C-alpha cells in the first residue's frame, strides 16, 4: 500500500533516473530524517541561509552559496543578481530593465528551453555562433572571439551551459568576459557526478554556477545550489528572502549580506516566489555532505548487478543489450537496449508506450527512442522491482 493510493495515483517503476517529471532522486534516510527534524524548530531563514552559504562554499571552493528552489531558480536568481547587484532600485524594478544593461551573451548551440529561467529575470539573450555541425553545414562550433565581438553597451553578462564537451571552453569564455568586467553565469544543473565538478567549475573563475539539488546530490527534488561570488550571492539572497521587516531590526550576518553596500532595505524581490523552506535547506545540506564524501559510491556495483540481471533476461529477445559505464565509480551505469524493430514488429516508441500503459506502469529512458533504443537508468530502481522490470521488458521485447 502506497500513500499515493489515497489519492488514486498509481506508483510507477522508475527506470528513467532522477528526472524532474518523475519526482527526482530517492532521498536517503539521513536526508529524510534531517528534513523531519528541521520541521520541529523555527529559525530565521537569513541565518540558516548564511550557514548554508558557508557549507556550500567549503563544498565548491566558491566564496559563498545559496540553497535555491531548484536549479532553474538558481539561474533566475543568478541572472537577477547580475542585473541588479547591490542596487536596491534595480531590485525593485526587475524584470523591467529600462535604463540599465540587460543583455546576456549566449552561444546559439547552448540555447534550450531551460534558459527561460534566465529570461524570467528580465534578461535578454544575445546569440553568438552557429550550430553548424547539427545543421550539417560545416565543422566549426562557437568560438571565444564571437563572444567578445558581441559585447556592447547593454551587455550585462554571459550565460554559459556547461557539459564536458561544451565549446568554446568555459575558461576561455571567462577570460574574455572578465577582460571586459562582465560576470559569467553557468548552468551545470545535471553535471554531477563526478563530485569533482563541484570545485572544478568554480576553479574556472566563473562568477555564478547553478547545480541541481534533487538529482545526483539526492536532496529534495525542489532544491538547487547557486554558488559563486559573495556579492552576487548576497544580491540573489536579497531578491529571494522574505524582506517584510523593519530596517531598524533587520540584521543579516555581515559575511552573508553587506548592509553597508545597500542604499536601503529592498522589498520583496523577483525571487520571492522561489522561496525555500527551512526543511529543504537542512535536507539539501545533509545530502550535499553525503554526496561529497562519497557515501553514494558503494551503490554503483549494486546498480551494475541489477542491469546485468535485466540484460540476462533479455538474451533471447528482439533486443541487443549493452551496459554503458563511465568508469568513474560515481556515475550509475546505464543499460542500452537496442530494439530490433523489424523482428519485433513494433517500434521502440510503441514498446515504451506499452510499458507505461502496463501494470505497474514502467517509465524507461526515452532519449534514444528515435534510434530504436530504450535506456534503463537504475538510480531510482528499487531492488525488489528488478525482477518485475526484467519480466515486463521480456514480454514486450519477445517477438
């Protein structure tokens, strides 16, 4: 019996991993315990976020950090911080940017639906480069000089989406931006593990970096991390925190928010709807500690055994199985199931649909369906579900 049965919602077998649409990663017992314990007491959130800032700074090597309501919120707050900085009048004005610089330079090949989070702050994106490889029109990707050529009087910063093969390198973009006094905001939402990325991206000199808290870190799904320059983190916090207090009484920790830099006390900012609860902050910090100390690494072998069991069950079916392992002992291996659509008589899309419509519903990774491939990501797969997943896959993949 599941709690979801009370609401007539059927739990699924999640073989897709820590995706938002399916609720993110499973939280360890220690994280759930911390969440529950945090609910029993009351603390001022600016003090708790100040404490979180110190913990995030240690974990990332940045000057400061902030727990946000997801990595998308981290991007909105990060962009708002760059636009407003310590200017209270600008904080009040956002998302309207009349009278000050509001453009963020971004590579055209790094545009995605996720950058709506940046645009929500009021920022305008200015594209550079061409996606010539995808367009089958050439071999070149965006180059650092194109960022520099686009800098103008309305340029407020640079937005960069990082993944291991991003081009040009983040270091080269940071060098160009900093030469012109411009900050760089980095989207690294899904780029953990490896845990080394927590510090490696900060080491590039990027000014603000956003990570997801509800994926590999395994905190609450609705949490994220924004880390970077102390002054920009303070601006982001000011635009998110509940500011309904008397100026004479409001006294945030000086190392977190420097009141001396403020012309006044801002009112509720553009990030007010992106608030984070005390329980989420504590749970995220607990999960971050587990992640960075390698507490999750021992599960890698368990995941591999589950995938080997599933692959073995599909030996005589219309599918070819291959386990893909990054070899870093941190990233869960995944199982690629290449469907022989001709032999099976239906497409991988149809197999995926039938799995979702079955009992129990099964959601597999769908990123390779166009190539006839199902993907099994085991992070959210319970040990007792492996047999059922293998059985249903065999049913659907037997010609």
